[in-house]
C-alpha cells in the first residue's frame, strides 16, 4: 500500500484501539497480524475490511508489513442480518407471553405474534396494517411519540410505559422496548417492539403513591400532597394577579376528651365523619386535607374575597352545631372546631410552609378565644409567635444559667400586724432586659413544660430558705407558701416533695402549697387524692384565687384544705364595687364556717385593712404592709423585735410591677 496513513485516517473510531493494539503486538512478536475492522470512506460509507499482514524487521530496525486488505462488507452485512434474524427468533421463542411486533417507520404493524390474542384480545390479522396510535390511550400518545417513536427513528433503542386499549374496551399497561432496524444506507427500515403487561406492577406503584399522599384513616390528602398543591397555588397566584385563595386551618375542640372517654374507635369514627363534612365544603379544585390527629385544612381556590372564606368557616361551625351520628347511628357526638382563616398575601407569604404556619397561628388564637370560633390571620400574630419562641429559648437559658431569684412577701396577722410567714414569688433577672414580670413568661413556661423544672427550683429554694430561717429564728415558727401550677400536679410530684423536705430539713407543717380553685374544679377527684397525700405529710394546703369564676362551694367541705385566699380582685379592685366586697365577705364567712384560715391578697390601703378586720379576715398580704422582699431584706425583717408591720413606707406600685407570683397558674399576684 503506497500510503498507509490514508487508511489509518479512515479507521472507524470504535475499532481504532483494537487495530493499533494488533499492530503493536505484531511489531513486538514479529508474528503475522490479521483482523476485521471498519472504515468510513471519504464519501461517508461504512465498509468492513479483512486484513492479513506479515511483519519484517529492516536492517535499520524499522518494521514493515507486507499486507493484503480485502473489502468484505457484503459478507459482513449478511452475517449481521443473520445474527439479527436469529436474535429475533430467539426473542419470540423465549418470550411467547410477550407481544413481539415488526412495524413500518410510521408505526403500522407488519408482523404480530400470536400472543396478541392473550394480551389484547386481538388476532394478529386484526392488527396487521393498522396504526398502533389508534389503540394507545389518548393521554399517552404524545408521550409515546416524543419519548419512544421519534428517538427510535433516530436509531436509539427506547423503553417506554403506556396504556393500550384491548378489544373489550379496557386498558392494560404495557412496557415496550423499541429497537430500530437499520438498512444498508444507515436509515431505519423497520421498528421492532417487545411488549409485556405490567398492569399489576403499575397498580401497586400507583397504590403506594396514593398511600404516600393520602391519610389512611379518612382518605383525605395528607400534608405532603397539601404542600404540593399549595406550592402550585402560590405559583398560579403570582402569575395571575386576579387569582385569590385562602387556607382554613381547623382543630377539633376537646377531641382528646372524646377519644379518652368514648374510646379510640369512636374517635376514629368522628374524624371520618368530620372529613366527610369538610368535603361537602370543597367545590371544584378546592381541597380538604388532614394533617394528622384532629387537625384538618381546607384549601379554597379562586375565591372572590375574604368574606367568602369567612362564610365557609361560619358554615362549618354551623354544621357542627348538629350532633354527628357515629357507628351506624348508634353514637351521637357533639363537637366544634377552632378555625384559623388565612387569605393569601403576596407581600407576606412566599412558600407553602408559610401558609400553614400562619393559618396555624390564627387557629391557635381562635382556640384561646373560646370554643367554636374562627380568627383571621394578621401579621402581628407571626411577630408574637417569633417573640414567644425567643422567650422560650431565653427561658431555657435562664434556667440553665440560674437567672431566677425568689422574693418573699410577708403574710401578716391582720389584728396585730405580726408576720406569720412568707409567700415565695419568682422573678427573672434577665441579663439584657432586667427584671421581667412573671406575667410575661409564666404562660409560656406552662405551655412548654418548663414550669415543671422551674417549679421544682422554686420549691427547693423556698424550702431551703425557710429551713435556714427556722434555724436562725427558731422562736418564730414561720410558714413558707409556694404556688403549684397545673403541670406540677402529677403523682410523681410527691417524690420530689419528699426529697425536698428531707434534703432541706424543713418540717412538712412549715410548708403551705397553694393550688388554684380552677385546677380543683377541672379534675376534683384526682386533685382531692393529691391534696390528701400532701396532708399526710403534714403539709398545709391553701386554695388560691378562690371565687374567681368557678362553683366549688358544693364540694369545698370535702377538700383537705387549711386556708382560702381571697383574690385581689375582691380586695383592691380597679373600680370599687359593692358586689366584689359582698363576694369577699361571703368567702371569709365560708372559711370561718369551715374552720379554714382566710388570707386576703392585695391589701393596699388602711381602709381595706380596716374593712377586712371588720368582716373577720384573719390574715393578709399586700403593699400596704410590704412589697416582696429579696432574701437579705426578708432576713432583716425577721430580726426585728417585735416582729410586726404596721404599714409599708412604699406607695402602691403600678399594676405591671405588682408582686411576682411563683409558678402561679393565675399569673401576676
């Protein structure tokens, strides 16, 4: 060959490495070299060459080959065609249950295996010459054309999934592999398809997808599907300024009571009934979803204005006024819901999570306002939520960093002014904000459960200080009063109480635990058992905030109580009221009849003191006698002889700084 370089340039890229390797091996061993390989001619044709070459080393060390090269393209194409034919034959014989077809480039059938009868109900002859697009599901035609048919015409093998109509009109899911059959000129002459029925697999996959996006109990969309829909509505609202939507966030009132009292089966039946009711308010593209527990969301699409969303919320509340019949009409249950209404605000809501967050905030505001109410979201709610979260974090840090202190307000025998004990009151010495009123943090502490470790610290610190005072002033027989919050009133509290009394050395009779009247009314039997356990340890019990809205007179005589505290609202109201005075007199009279001590809170003037003495109230506390005192000042007070307070030299403080009650569920005292 005159110029071997020309031949090297034509070698097919896929064969070049093997050709070079063969030549190099022949040069190394000086053995003859032979192989078949492809070239692309300058005109673009593909040819197969068969080469035999004998190497010979020249005197100067060069190696030259005496080669014979022949064109075997026709023979090679015949071999490849035979291989393809054999492969198709094997495919047919090995997959008789599959549908194997040969198509023209436009898709029309040239050959169909007999399995078409089993798979589709058609005899092969019924399909020959027909276009398969006439049998594809209309929704799948574009997908098949773009994802399978067109790529195959370009020589690319493709696997696709689609639906095909059977002779009886039903559809089956087919998974089809399409192979192009290329002619000598490089064009696709035919298409070969191999299809199998994968309906069962698709059905399982669809069921898994449905289960992943729907609530298993009610069948409603779940949080994932709701978030997906909300994101879509956000995008639509941004693209179409006239499109408006709203989110209604619903939480059933007292669902836990129903679940615990009537059983979980009734609770589940109630959730299903509520889901069915909500679906009656979902029109067109609206969506009712369940987020979990007793929380539901209703997405209202394309509404006119906020008034329309409010109207739907009122309709839901109205529906709940009628009892729901559960378990085939055997169980009648009343329920109501607190509803947060969130109209989309383009300047404020940028994600689906934003929407749910703010709708939840509005719902919580509605729940705090009472049962069966709705509240429309305002940006101020979010600001308050951020502040609350910050406060919770700072509270946790405050507990870890020992930022809380106790002040002690004297409890005075009104006839003589003699100090008989102290009430321990908590204050937060915030490192940046200074002294923080418990009215700002007690509610958050209760909601988050931080009130439990906070209350334990108050009890242990107060008992330790009282024990120290008793050792320092043994003749005075003081009592220390500590308030208990609702989360503390659990049986395990008794273990901590025993530990505290033993650890501090304070006798049980020197401790008074104050419990609000509201706690007793909510669960009288449990509270009564716990109070009896207090009494068995010699601990005194005082009923705090008595008369502030509950009716406990009918069973007050059954409680193991030692004292009633007359709330400041009846002693020093903002506006003098004869009715408040009458209530206070009734409480004092009742305490005397039941042989309980009466302790008035919030005494601020000589006139109030004189009036309380007149009606027979024995004990009291308030700024008229003394503001809450830090430990050192309270110790100095105990060192006075005689131990009595005629009046306070301080003026009455403003309401926001009035005595800071320790762990009190009633707020500021």
